[in-house]
C-alpha cells in the first residue's frame, strides 16, 4: 500500500522528466539525454527520500515569515520574489527543531505527524476518526 502511494505521488515527477528529455532531445540532439537521465535519477532519489521519511513532533511557534524565492520569468528573466509564508517550528521527538510551511488551522501545542508516502505533515488529532 505504501509503495503504491509513493509511486502515485512520484508519477508526475517522472512524467515531467520523460517529457523534458524528449523535448531536449528533439531540440538540442541526443547528446543531452545522459544529463536528463542523471537529473531525473537525482530527482527520483530525493522524491523517494521525502516520501519515505517519517517524523512526529509538537508545534512550538507559528509565525509569518518573509521568504525569498528565486524565479525565472519568460518575460523578465531571472529574478527574486519575496512573499510572506506562514511557517511553523516543530520540535521533533529526538529534540531537533524543524521549520515547515504551516497550515492555517494549526495551533501552538498541536501534535504533527508526517506519515510515510505523504508529502505534508498532518495534525495528529485530525487523523483519527471522530469519537476515538
């Protein structure tokens, strides 16, 4: 079951690299295919690691932080865009502090669980059926 969820979540990533490889091979020639295959393998490795990683912890602080995002626009070229993002500091069970993008309904003290084959953490209280 977990393997199926991981494969479903990574399907879009692999599809992107297949399309990117085909477009680059037609545009630049076949010599770029090894680079595309290497990039796809690296992306797949990172994606599997994120999907299989699990953790749980308690929200210690939630705040609005200014985050820098580097963007490449087709009209203006490369640049930097700043935007505000709601972030949560989560104290993990092993004592480490993890900073994650927060959901609007999280509160300080909530217990979060990042499940295997999931990309985002969830509030532990919302994972259980009502009445349990």
